[in-house]
């Protein structure tokens, strides 16, 4: 009996030892897995931290394609409005969105008018004028109106006020409203459209080819013209045109220039010429000395 109980105790002990061994093995495996996962997490955190520090998560710089995104050239029905001329549309990609362009308007009224067009402020307007100028759209057209606002209105080949290209585009760079609609703002308040301003003519909801060149300061409580640039030379020519007598244009408005027509002979748009390279002035040390007279 004693030997039988001893044998049972030994078997029970062996069974317990096996159970404890299996339990210890499971614990070791669990710890190994946890340690492995922890090591992976730490490694991932290290990699992510290093990548963050090196700027891997910084947003990649993108090209300034504002004009590509916002210059929508909306087709106009040239059959419904026979005053429109189909000359294609400006490009939709690669349009400049910064810097300036130089517009030169040669008329039959005096010195050429030169204006600086602001690409950054009015990229679509500049793109449209450049496109039309490149197709001689403005050449040999009349400035058909001297407005009561103090501006010369040009850019309509039909001379009717209804003409333009067979596309339109939205407003941009429209100034904030003036504090009062007075045409003579207070001394401390700049005009909405100062003399020399070049602005697009706003037709209902859209712009085309027509533009204004202001020869007087003009302020309004309801600005609607997109400013595209400013005159840099030749403003006296615009003032001369603005001083011409006017007659009824057929609609009851006395705004048509009388007698001689005001004609744009040519309108061109170019990039500003680069500054000429400066030639360094020789210093005394680098200048070639004058030959000394012979001692004879």
C-alpha cells in the first residue's frame, strides 16, 4: 500500500511539474511576444520621429497655378450677338500669376499710352488682354465712349458697346466700396479709381475685351470694374481725349466723341525689359596707367 501511494504521489508530482513547465513556457512566449511588439513599436516611433524631424510630413510645395484654377473662359454665342468675334480663348495652363506686363496703346491722338498690368492682382484680365493683343484684336478699333465717370472706353471693335471676343471671364480685383459716392473724395480718402487706372468694363456678370482708362479720379459706393493696371506714361493723351466734346451715341447718352474718331492704331503687351547690365567702373588700382613722357 505504501509503495502504491508513493507511486501515485510521484505521478501527481510529475504531472504538476509538467503543468508548471507548460505554464512557464506560455509565460515566456507571452513575454517574448510582448517584448517583440514593444520593440517594433519603439522602432516605428523612432522611424516616424526621424522622418518628422527631416520634414517628410511637410506638405510638398505646389506650383502657383491660381490662374489655371480660376480663369474660366466661358463661351459666348457669336450667332446670337453678331458683335462678338471668335478669336479663340487664352491658354488654360501655364498662365503667369505674378509680376507685371507692359501694355502700350498707340492712338491717333498723341503720345503712346503705356500702362503696367498687374498679373498678381488680375491674372485672368492680363491673360485675356495679352491673348487678344497677340491676335491684333484691338488694332484699328475706336475708343467709342468718353464716360461720365471720367474715363475713356475702348476695346470694342464694333463700337457699339456690345462687342468683344466670343468668351467671357469673371470679375477680379474689384476695389472696396468708397465711403461715399462722391466723385471728389475727401482728402484723406483715396479715390476708388484714381486717375490713370486701367480697368475692365463690367458687362452683366462677365468681362470681355473692353477696358477703361480713367483720366479723372472717380469714387463710387458700388465699385464694379476690375482693376488691371495703371498708366505709367502718356496720361496726357488720355486727358486730351477725355476733354473732347461728345454727342449722343444713339441711346440718349452724350458720350460719343465728336468729329474725329479716337482710334487705337495698335495695342501690344510685353514683359518688362530686363534692367541693363551695369558696367563696373575701373578703380585706380585696376586702371591702366598713362604712359609717362620719355626723358629725351
